[in-house]
C-alpha cells in the first residue's frame, strides 16, 4: 500500500481504535489521519489495507 497525502485510509490509531479518514501528514514512523471531527496519530506498523 502506497501512502499518499489526500488518500482515504482505514487503519488503527495509537489506542487500537479503528479509524477511517484522509491521510494529512506522513512522518517516518507515523501518519496523521483526519476525519470530519478529529485527527488521529497512527503508527505505520499498524496500517491495514
């Protein structure tokens, strides 16, 4: 799976909660996923397709 800012993704945040949102920022070990109500920090090693 290629990580691209603006793409929709379903993954798990740092607390294990399932999150579906838009990739807003990409860092070395984490990504920031934004929804209409919040932003979540997700570890890259927890990503799911």
